[in-house]
C-alpha cells in the first residue's frame, strides 16, 4: 500500500513539473535576474547573514507570539474578568524584560 502511494506521489509530482515546463512563458528562473529596481544582485541569495540579525529575529518572533496569544485573550477577556487582564500584563512585562535585556546587550544597535 505504501509503495502504491509513493508511486502515485511520484507520478503526480512529475506530471505537475511536466505541465509547468510546457506552459511556462519565459526562460527558466536561473537565467532571469531579480526585479529589484533593475539592479543586479550584490550577493547570492543563500549567503550568510550577520549574527546580529538573529537576535533581532528572535525579538520579532517574540512579539509575533505576543500577538498570537493576544488574539484569543481579546476574545475572552470580558468573560474571564480582571484576572485575564492581570495575566496579560504579566506576560507583557516578561516580554518587556526580554526587550530590555536585548537592548542592554546591544542587540538593537545597527552599527
């Protein structure tokens, strides 16, 4: 059964790639330069990033998780009451402490 599923997946994926190559309009993506205001790329797309971007990314993800948790909280805050508000401010305080630590360590410095 698993072999049959594997064969079907390979046939379907090959078919999709075959149809895509038949109906493409322009040349392949390797020969096309990126559309960034007409400028040639200055470095490869898979080049390494400076380590300071990872700290900034972690801060960004922390605030994204905050928004992820705040949406359901906003839906139930009126029914739960004051304890929900206190819990959210404790959560925001923990996030603010993390940002203050990142600021102190220099993660938000650009140069």
